[in-house]
């Protein structure tokens, strides 16, 4: 969360920075200031009543009179009521703080929405074909590796079934990415729960902001993760990390679950925007002064995935109006999809500075016995499926309807070089 000190220390400057995000951010900040002021007023009143009670107790000599008993009872009742109000005010203060987004870094370009994001660089040439390139939903149907109707029968809209070589290709992508991150880029692999407690969702900034887009099991009060960033960051929830523990570099693959209510009506064809998908996530927990260096390294790690897959891509700096709620700076990687004729976001790489660490109460010490500090947390998709799968299919399609498998994935698919209609990997009917 935002440093509570900013509610009192130079609030005008903080308000001006948040204004770069839009009016909603300023309104949330103003509401948090009002809640903080109410909490402070009640804190003073409670302390005054407690001091009065102590003073009365120390000044009493002998057995109290009936009048003194009555006054002390009234004081106790008033103190109890004030303590109840203070507890409510503290909860309201925390709730209001939870709705204030992170401060955008000064290097984030200004803009109202995604149309004003800035392209930083482009790698590779978008593919063009001398035949009519198919979008993935047509291409994969002809190859018999994707079944959208089966997904709808099983779970409803925005679900899908991968079949045969399609399922193999997804698994190959996951294993390739994990091996790259672990063996060459220095990440430690983790496997975490896919269901987490409410405070864990709050710690990473998913709650309360994205309540309507999350799946919740009310019986056990557990939440399905929208990304493995949530459990990876919160591995250190309410912990003090010892000297020498930073930087932490961890990665995990997981399914991701999102209701996609905010995207109603968008990308309805194929599997570009679905409610369940896989993603390989990279997370770093670092000392504050080095976090922007680590952000650039995270971007490079994700770029390496796309380069080895030989997918043309853009690196895009998100503007203030498109910046994620908990993040101070974000880059998106957009891969070219030749059949759809568009750039698809396959990775979002962000620096949250100390925002998530404060919410999750993650601290570290630089030296034994030293003061505790909040580290900075960063995360990035390394990369997300199924959009990467879409780009591979659409960019590598051939005139005969087959798809050439990227060289780097062939060892993970038993040496298979192409996905061909009617291949031995086809699911029998």
C-alpha cells in the first residue's frame, strides 16, 4: 500500500503525482486522508481518557466515594465506546488506504489510456505471407488441435480444450520457459497453491480493487489465483528476511483464473482472452535502490523467451492511464500474430517498489540487528499462454496448412518438426 506517512507529509505533492493516473486515484487519496484524520482524532481522545483514568487511579486515597465510583464507571463506559469507534476507524482507514493506487514513477509517460502507451523498441520483422494467412481459431480447427465447442460445453464461454499436438505445444512452451529461467537466468523454481487466503490477495494488490474479477470459494474463504505472482510475492508475507537474503529470483508455472468481466465484448474470437490459462511468472524481491535495474533485467529475461521462439515483438512502456493498480512502472511485450494481423500482449513486467511489501508486511535487514526496511518487489510474465501459442501458430503456418514448430521447442515435443493435419498426434475420435 501507499506509505501512510504520505497522507500527512506533503499531501499536495502526493496528490499531484496521483493525478497523473486520473481523478479516481485522487478521490481515493482524499478519502484515505479523511479516514486517517478521523482515526487520529479518535486516537487522541482514547489516549486522553486512558490518561485520565490512570490519573484518577494514582490520585485515589482510600475507598472511593459513591460519586467517584459513578464518575469512574461513566469514564470507563465512554472509554469503551471510544475504543470501539477507534477500532472501526482503524479498519476504515486501512480499507481506504487499500483503494489508493501506487505512485507512478516519474519516468512513466503521461497518457489517459492504452492508446497513449509508448513503443520503446521492436525486435524482428512482422511476418507477411504470399498466401491467405489464417487466424488461429481457423488454423487450429483445421489441424484439429483446438476445440472451442468442447470448452464451452464443459465450462461455458471463454474456455477451450487443447488436443493432441496443441496440448503438447503448450506443455513444451512451459517446460522450455522454466528451463531457460532456471538453468540460464538464475531463478529458483517454485510450486505454490492455486488457492490463497484473502490477506494474500490483499498483499499483492488484487483485493479490494479486482474483487469482481476474481473467483472465490465462500465456504473456505479461499481465492483462485489470477497469476502466480500472488503466492510468489507472498511467500515472504509478514516475514523479516535476514541479511544477505536479497535479491530473491523465483519462478513458477500455474493456471490463472480470471472472470474477465472488465473485458466483456473484447477479443471474443478464439483464445486471446479466456478465463483459465497458463503462465510462467518471474518474481524478484530486491533492495530498493536496485529495483529499476532489476526491472530492466526482467524485461531482458522475458525478451529472451520471444527471441528464442523467433517471434517478432514490441517493448512498450505503459502510460500513467494504463498502469496497473499496484505498479509504479510497467513494460508490456507484444508479440506479432500474422493471422490475426495484430500485436498481442504476452508479457507484462512491472516494478511495484515497496507497495506490495507494505501490504504484505514483508521486511528485510541489511545487517544483523539492523533496522527493518521494506524491499521492492517486481514481477513479469515469462511469458503468458495462450497468446504466445497463438503467435507461434499464426506466424509459422505454411501454405499446406501445417505449422512449423520453433526449433527450440522440438526437443520438448519428441523431435516433432511440424504439426500436420491427420498426424499421429491427433486425438482419435
